[in-house]
C-alpha cells in the first residue's frame, strides 16, 4: 500500500496536534504545519517519539510567501486539514468592535484557508482520494446563533469577529464544493465541539483528542462520502 500524506495547519498544539497524531496512528505521513519554529519542532519530536511518521512544515497562513514555500516542500498530498485559527480575544461586541481585530481574525480564519487551499490544490488534484477538511465551529451556525432558546454554552458569547469568521468559512467551503463537484476532491466543514484549548482558556468540556475525531473521520471519507457538508460527531449541523 502507498502511504498517504496529510498536512495539518496549526498542528503544534491542541486539536491540530491530535489530528496529526490520529492520522499518524492510521499509518499516514503527516506534515505538522505551524509558524512558530520551536513549537513546531517540539511537536514533531513528540509525535515521532510516539511512533508517528511526521515532518515539520514552516507555515504562516497569513503570508503568501510562507504558504508558497510550504507548498514547494511537498511532492504529494492526499489530505489538507485547515486547522489554524485565532479568536481575536474577547470581548467582541458589535457596538464597540475593534475593526482591526475583525480584519485580523478574518485574515487568518477565512482568507488564510483560501490561500492555503489554493496553494495545495495542484498536489491534491494528483491524489486518488483527495480530501480537504476546514475546521470551523458550532458557533458558525446561523441557525444555532439565531435560535431564541440558544445558550452561551452552545453558541458562545457575543463575538462579532470570531463567530462570523466561522460562518464565512462555512460559506467559503460550500463554494469550493460547488466548483469542485465534478472532481474527486471532497471538502467538508468539521466542528470539534467545545474543546479545552488555549483559545478558550481551557474552559472547554471536551479533550483535544475528542475534538480531533470528526476531522479524522472527514479526512478519511470513502469515495462515496459527502462533500460540502457541516459536521460534528453527532452528525450534520444546520447552517
């Protein structure tokens, strides 16, 4: 069997690290994408010590040159997991919004995904079963955000930068699915749930390992699997 290759952005810690570990446990070769050199190499060392076939990929999703150099480092790619993201900090009330924060969050969480995806599409097109997984969040669901009985536990706090950036990412994913519908590339959105990471000061109720499950599932979809969908462990999420 030919070893499959994946790239996970933001994989030096948290959910991204566990996605890399999970794919590595399946026998995949995994690129650990991260912009911080020391953290990236530390993650690579830990993953290799656990028996995984991994390699570091210097990658800043907000920088054109960095992304281009990362794409040049790889000869093949079967799966891209766009996991890198930021919250922009809290609070993010619309009436007092710092527009620079909104721009920065969108640049990373949305434009960064487009930048990375387009750079690696030529490699993915050469794969027999290419998959793209965009890590979003349940807070990106407009149906959930607008539900009259929604609680902060399920939809998060009022956040004019972070939550809409995930809604934007969901919409971008659908547009990719539409354009690529006549190819063998499957692209889906993954919601890891409320995971305890440094993005939420470790207030989450799920472990990073649990949060990685849905991404690994979508990364390894069979050829008759879905595309253009929005999923959590329990199934589809309403847009």
